C-alpha cells in the first residue's frame, strides 16, 4: 500500500495576519524573524494575532508592515 502525505494541502498559502507583518519572510513557507523554523498554525491561520507573547517568539511580535511607494 502506498500512502501519500497530503497534510500540507491543509495549510493556507496566504496569512491575513503574517502577510501584513514587517517580520514575515516573503518566500515560500510560513517563516518569520519570530519563528524562523515555521510560524505556528494558530498564528498563520489568524486565530491568534500575535500581538502578545507567544511561546518561542523570542520577544518578537506582530509589527504592521509599512508599505513604501
């Protein structure tokens, strides 16, 4: 029997919280300065806005990205 791991398909490609954060790495994968090994799904999916301490964030929290023109 061959089993294919499709669990990655459940992960949204876009995060309404993280994509607006100055600390987010604009590259494939859910990573940022606070979570270089991967942003917790609770934050990535917007269930936690990461404006308060979160275990493992190293003191780095959401900071609104400033868009340059």
